């Protein structure tokens, strides 16, 4: 290790922390957030509340900590970067549409790497989130629904 590499890694982790904070990752990936009481002892450990997307199913913000069983512990920095920017998990599954990877695809390679390195630096949290659940499966936890307005309300708004 060269004399300055520890400082460079520390700076990269700080940058990743800044970007994760700015990106609002805490919102969908920290238990308790949607109840107004985020559990910061399990920061980015995965949400107990899922998003229901009509015709697709229910998706929970997964555990982003480096826990090997329930989080990103077996993912490489490159695999995390691919998920953030291309919406693809190492197993080939596409991330749920609620994950704003299309927006994150515009981040610089250095910023994406900083986020991934930061996530790998976190304290592991053992927390397996429910799901995902297909459109015909019954979720086992709290769900936020994306509900379209009634068709009559849409028609009324169009005529005004």
C-alpha cells in the first residue's frame, strides 16, 4: 500500500457517503423511514415497506450493507456499480422500476465507484427484506400503492 492510498480511500468513502445522502438512498433502504422513525442502527439495512406497482408486483428497498447473507456482501464494487447505473443485479435480474437507476446512469464513473466503495465500508446489517412479490402474489408486509385516479376524474380534468 502506498503512503497516500489510505487517504485516497478515505476521501472516496466520504464522497460516496455524500452522494448516498444526496441521492436519498436512506429513504427507501432504511428500516422505519416510511414510518417517520428511521432506525439508524440499521442504516441502509433494507425497508420493511414495499412499493406496489400495478401489473408488476411489490418491491422492497433491499439491504445495501455488506452483510453476506442478506445484503451486498458478496457483490463486488463493479457489480454494485452496474446495478446503480444499468439496473442489473449480478444474477441478471432487472431492478424494480422504482429504483432510479436511469438517473444514476448519468453519474461519473468516479462517483459511482465512490458510492459502491462507501456501501462496502458500512457496518453489515443482517436484515432480509420480503419479496419481491409478483402481481398475483400476496405481500407479507406493509405496502405503499401507486394508485391511478378514477377514470372519471381523468376525463373531468381533460375537459377543463
